[in-house]
C-alpha cells in the first residue's frame, strides 16, 4: 500500500521537529534548518517516488535534510556576516574589560589543567583545537576510531571543566 500525498504530508508534519533538528545538527542555524525542512517537504510532495510506509518517508526525510544541510554549508561557506564597526568596537571594549576581571584566573587555571593532562590527551586537544583538524582527521592521525575520538574529547572537556572549577573554588555544574 502506498501513502497518499496527504499521508506523506501528515507524516512529515509529525516529524517536523526531528527533521529540522537533523538539518540543524549540520548547519547550526535555526532559520536555515527550517528552510531545509520546507525544501524536504516540497521534494517529498513533488517526487515521483512512492513511499510504502511512514518509516520510509521519515528515513528519506532525515537523509534528505542532512544532504540539504551539507549543500547549504557548501553554498554559504565563504559568506561571512559582519557587524558594524561601531558595534565591534563596543564589543571589543566590553570583552577587554571582562577579560581583566574574569579571564586572568580562569585562563591560568585552564593552562595549569592542560599542563596536568597526559601527553596523549594534550596531543589530541592540540590537533583538534590548535591545529584545527576535524574529529575525523584527528582519528586518522592517531589511528583511532571516530567514536573513540568523540568520547575522549567529551571526557577531556568534562575533566578540564572540573579541574578549572576546583582550582577556582567554584561549585560543580553540569555541562
């Protein structure tokens, strides 16, 4: 039994939040994710492919949303949004003022916590954040699986957070 256009649309609308979230995971832009959902819905209605079940519609929609998100990133990669110079100057003054009050101790604590990490952990963080490699590239360089890199980075974030809080005497908070 094939789904009618109305059933396809109802299925998409029920899954709207999850489909938009799948796009947002790729683009990190709520407006773009909503646009992508609308494109997915439009494609579902104008395709000449038949959907046999709601699961088939949703599966296709998630894959299509991710692909649309990747295409959106490719189109917008070189576009940058710039703030007015006056606003940038105001922000810079605010950041400098706050850095003098808050940043010094926190940066010192972070530096101390990083130095206390094992060399392999520092190497992973250096590759990921200082040298700018993606997690996939770091996994290849270190000969580890992508999931292992994700877990290690997540664990290191938590360890560094706890170390900084301990050094600054702050109460523990959840991420």
